[in-house]
C-alpha cells in the first residue's frame, strides 16, 4: 500500500503566542517548529500500514525551505521519501495550499492512500484534505481515529463489499471516528483519502540511526507559487484576557480546607 | 438571499441573526435541510420561522437518507448553484462544518471556518470582513472573504448582531436533487451510539492530571476526587503521550475542548495546546509545585504544592466534613469546620 502523508510545519508554542510587530504573523524568531499532532499520527499510521501491508510512505509538505526539517523528522519516524513544495511560506489560504499540494502530488505515482491531519495546529481551516481529495477524485473521510486495512480481502473488480464500499483493487479500509452523536464507521476501498486526528495511535520517537539516515536523505523539491484564494488574512491578534489572576488558596496539604470551602461555594461538595 | 444550512437538525439561534445582519434590506434569509436529518422538516421550519427565516428547502435523494459527507456536500453544492445565494452560513458543529467544507470544494468556493464575527465590507464591494479563531481560540484572525458566494461556519462564541428578526411563516419546499451514485462510497456504514453517562465534554467537573501526576497510578486519587465531585478525569497531552491515560481523556487543542463548571488542573503547566481546551470553564483550580507555571497565573484559584500531597488532603477534608455533617445529628461527633475557616 503506497501512502502519501501531507504534513505541516507549525510553530511550537509555549504558554504565550508572540506576534510580529505588524500583526500579520506569529513571531517565530524564538520558537521551535514541529509537525502538527494530528499529522504526526498520520505519519505513524502510514509507517505502520506500510510495514504490515508493504508499500512506500512519502511525506509531503507545503512551506518554506526550512519545512524540510519536518519532512526529515517524518523520514526519521520511518517514511521513505520526502517532497517539499516550496512556496516560501506556510501562511497560505486553504485553496492555495490545496493547489500547492496538488503540484507536489503531480509527479508522484498515484498513492493507494492519501493521509492528512484533520486540521492544521495553527490556522486550523480543516479544508485542504477535502479540496485535494476532490481534485484527485478520491473519497475522503475526516476526523478519523481508527483505521483497519484488509488487503486483498475482495479480489473481484467492482465487487460490492458487505459494508457498501465498491472495491476495485481488493483493499478495503475500515475508518472509524467519534462524533457527538456516537461512533461512525465508514468502509472505504482504496485508493482513498483519510484525514486523521490525534488518538489514532501513539507516534513513535525517531531512533538515532533513523535521524542520521533522515539527515542525509535527498528531498524532492517542487517550486510553486499558487494563486491566492478568496480568503485573505488581514492580521492576527490575541483575544482580550479578562481573567483577573488566580486567587491563592495556600500551599501544600494545608490548603485543603480553603480548597474545600471553594468547592462548597461552587456547590460541588 | 442568505442561506442557512441545517445539516444536523439543530437550529442555532445565532445563525439567522448573523444572516440577517449580512443581508441587504429586502434580501430574504432562507434555509436548507436534508431529508435524512431525522428531524421533522415542519419542526425545523417552525423554529426557523420564529427567527424570521421565510423558507426551508428540504432536499431529497436516497443517498441522503443516511449521512455521507460527500453526498451531502454534493447536494448542498447543487442547491447553492440553484438558488445563487450571496452567502451561506452553517454552525461550527462537526456535521455542519463537514458538509459546508465538501460543498465549498465542489463549488470551487472559498470558506471561512470558525467565525466569531461577520460583517459586510463597508466599501460596498460585497466582500465580508470577518474574525475567525486560530489555534483553538488562542489567536484571532481578521480576514476578508471575497467570492461570488461567500461560505462561513459560525462558532458558538459568535458576537450576535443586534438586528430585529420579524417572525415569518417558514414555508417548506421539498426538492429532489441529483447525487452522483459513486458518492455512496462515503456513507456511514455503521453507527455505534455513544455511551450514556458523563463524558469529558459534558461533565460539570473535570479533574485533570499532567506531568506532575507522575504516572498512571497517580491518577487513582484524581479518579476518587472526580467521583466525589460528580465529575470525570481528564488529562494533558503529556499524560497521553506517556501512555498514562487514553487519548479520549485528553483536554486540549487536539483532544477535547471542555466548558465545565469547574476544572481542576493537577500538575499541568498550562501550555497553549492545553489551555485552549479548558479556558472556557467557569472556574479553574490549579495545583502545581511551580507558582510561575502559566496555569497557576491564569486559573481562578491556585494551590502551590505537590499533587500527591494536596489532592489526598482535599479528599480527607471532604470526607471529614461529610462525616461531620452526617454525624451532626448524633452526639459525640466532631463538629464540622465552619465555612470559610482556614486551618493552617
């Protein structure tokens, strides 16, 4: 099962989110960067699926040259190759990001499975997976926290599986997700796209040999300057924080009576 | 026309007000629902009429009888094409957002999700000026949406515009719609109802643990405290990443966002990823050895100390007072501590 995983380079915030003086972006001069948590789970799942069913894992990202750092992290986790769509920035609107992802996919063999994170950890539009899948003619389900693959389960072309999925090349995926109304289960036949959420698995930490190998790996770079879409960012700001500062209730075990007083005031004991 | 999408059968009162504020004077506000929603169209129409929505379009197709993001999104894209609305609004619920996202992709239109403010551009361009949340609400993004049809999802925390809503007779119009047969591929094949009882997202009290809890066994006292307070246990990302708790217990940007009456953060530093998940709670009690931890600064109440000492002491105090109260009718039992006392 050949898999492409789309990941995003996002700032790793601490408790504060600094902004640039012009308010147009997060000031990342003193921040580290990471792969969004949902996407880290997508990489982990891809590596596991490829190990269990064969196939190659390609990680793809859209951003500046520095986003190669996140591709290398995914390679260190066990992905086989990386594609950097160099747009100079990660601050693109969802339509432009989807165009850039498609530019990166154009020269790759069509994957059996295209994985996304459910929404990026910074902008959080949650649209790129759906836009890309549609352009590729792939079914997509989002918010997925469980994937089970059955390879070769249905050999006949065009056979209808029990779950209603029309199977064409014999592999089906059972994708589950939690919604406020309960758990929803989808039967997908590959090729398909899935957007996943954290909780799908526990991503591994890269091994040292993995990191060393990833450091030397060649990344394929595609340059892309996508047309902007209809949603234009004018600026970022922090919401007003009207919290007054914490009321101290004491230290250690001695604080217990004051804590229980508060619990009583709130009607909880 | 401004069009409201009702994909999950829930009419969100803020939507008609926002739609009305975006509409020009004589422009109607109408709504669209799906025959497979499971809520009678008459009920939805009755509710919408109260908010001045004049028509409810109900779309029918056998593929819409069960939920499927692609089929429903495709049907909505068709309706948008038929009706040619100036704007399309949906709530930020899971299903509404998903249907609108699929419709936007199919119609080739931009979409602004999680908006907390929407207004027409004053220059008469027909564009919308909006504010949306980013990173779970820790940042606000001001943006401009320019499109022949403008699509947005509206967060629960939206600023509701003060516009008069004239109640209307909301007429129901049923229409058959074409849905490409291959979109059966993403219909829900099976459903498992959620467990009843308290869940993290609905519990009035959440007792959460992070790095300071130190391990899975450290959560035993948190469980006990949660049970005492009629709540459930939550945790930070550190706790799930260490395998101390399952991910379904995680409060935060990539876990569950909660709005409890009381949130008790035990040994949680309060990084942004976690803070955005609990910040909507009415009261927050932080217990941490580090008085400088962000959670200790931003909480409503703070106790400086080790979770392993503080939580058992709080439990002992609760038990002591409960025993005192239960025993106060009998003789020879210790008096309950007077409220507001602080024994040091």
